[in-house]
């Protein structure tokens, strides 16, 4: 009888055959650079497929050749990551940044235009602003809250809307947690697509994935992760992933082969280990975040809390929230009454919660976006984006929520 298992039930074994590895219940670390062909004919066939010289025959798999092209620890991990987003294909990278830059470099050509949401992760923002213009690519940003007509006006004002090739976004925005409507962006992409030139929608889903938001379902062509965050989940690896349909992913994987920025087998193995507990970690982090958000929301020293669970019903944002998210996540930011002095006093007074950037790990982290993760952004832009001197960002971990709240409360009392 056919039974469709849920992803969390498949994370322990999917895609791995113990009989190929001496019966080991877990996939070993295939710490090898190259693979032995059984015959010269087999080697020839593998290369024909790898170099796209002919199509695969029915039931023919790409054989193992060399670990820059493929390795069992990456292939099995990629198959497992596909399950969460219901994707056809996945490529794992040595960092989130290498995943992002590989997609942008593969699909953008000199003269093209990229439309992107602001604020973006600092590394991505830097690449878009300082690298892409060097190779002749135009860039135009839009803000969460801008509607379809306003975004189209920005696009038309560039004078070359017909050159639009990629719409790139992060939703919710970091650190303000404002939402962007993926389906609306898809409709803009469709409007500017031509028969031989599809405008691609790319979503960095690091903040909410792979559990609480599935951009491919809303029309995105690619979903990208910094696997350093929730997917790795233990603040001990740097890695990235891209998912999408087979045809587009073939191009991503080909460029990965030639840039050589795939993850190694050890990273692949650690990420498979992390995936076994992904759902329970993220669910616990979310439960804790809800408690923390409710606590902060009522605290007299707190001016404003930005958390998906606190979006007002009936608002336009709430409509996006309802259609696009299955949870409120574990990332929140809040503004203290006061300025940098008050924010720093709070951060310096924390006892259990660590003062560090990054997010999605098992431990709580706190940071000051204005002077840390978002320090590279111009003052006027920061103001426009609502990233203030008194804002603190929290990534909530799996600790007991009472301990987290105790720590936050005692630090607030020091202000
Ligand atoms: C961390 C992060 C990245 C970059 O990922 P690395 O693994 O550090 O290269 C990209 N996007 C978002 C939203 C991130 O949080």
C-alpha cells in the first residue's frame, strides 16, 4: 500500500541504502576525492552524462566521479532537503553566500537588471551593490509595504524594465520582520517575462525555512538557504543550499562544478545529522519565541516588538501572513525606550543569552542590528527601514523559556 511519509519521518534514512555501506545504519562520511570506475566503459558513460553530451537513459543515474561533481554525503543530503520544500532538485554549497552568488552569476548577464527587496542580508546587499555593477548589471531596490504599482513604477523609472531578469527577496525582512508577498512578485515577474526570457523569482528563505514558509508553492523559481542557520542549527557549520526545478538547477549545479564551491563530505554528513532533529528544534524555538514576544510586548521599557505572531488581524500584512506562513518563527526584534546606550546596557547585562550575530541555532543569540549586522547600510536608509539605535534582535533557542525570560527581564532591569 502506498503511504506518503512526512519529511520528519524520512530524515533518518531517506535516500541511503545500508547494503551499499556494509550495513551501517547511518550514512558514513565518504571522505574521498575520487571514485573508482568498474570499467573504462563505465567511466565514459559517467562523463557523457556529467558533461551533458547525451541525455540519461531511463533508470540511468549519474555515477560517482569526483567529489567536486558529486559525493554520496551531498547527494543524499540534497535528496532530503528536497522533501521539505517539495522541490525537484537541490544543490548544497560551502556557504549561504556561495549559494546566493552562484545563482546570481549563473542567471544574470551584463545589461540585465535585478529587482530586490530591502533590507537584505549584509553579504547579499554588498554583492548586489559592489560586485554586480562591476559586471554591468543594474540594480533596483523595493521595500516591504510597497504595493504592486509602486514596485512597477520603480522598475519603469530605471529606464530598462525590459532588462529585468531576477526578482530577489528576503521575507520576512531582517531585522524588522516585515513581510513581502511572493505571489505579487511572481505576477510582476510574469508581466515582464518574454517567451525566451523568463524573469526568475528567487527567495532567500533562511529566516523561516524549511518549516514555516515554502516559496516554491507561491511561484518562486528558487529557494535559497544559509544552511548555517536553522538547517545546521547548532552554530557549528557554514553551509548553503539552493532548490528549484530540475532544468534550472542543472545550470546551478554546472556552475557549482566549475566554481568548485560545493560543500565537503564532512559538512554534508553534519547537516544530515542536523536534519534528523530539524522539526523538533524549530518547533521548540518557535514555542519559546511566542512566550518571549508576549513578555516583551507587555514590558514597560519596550517600545515596540516586531514578531510575526503579533501582526494585527485584519491588516494587509496579516493577509500575507495567513497565505504564506504556517508559523510565526523564532526571530524577533524589539525597540527599547531610549537609544544605543539603553540597547548596549541591555546587551551587556545578559547572562545566559550570548551576544553574537547569526541565528537559528539551539542557543539564544542577541545582537544590535544598527551597529552590527546592518552596519554597512547608509544612515538615511537605516532610518527609512526602521532600524533604530534602540533596536535589539533576538534569535530564540531551545532553552527553557522561563530561563530566557528571566535573563531578558533581569537585563531590562539594569537599564
Ligand atoms: C547568514 C545568512 C546568509 C549568508 O549565509 P552564510 O552561510 O553565512 O554564507 C544569507 N542570507 C541570510 C538571510 C542569512 O541569515
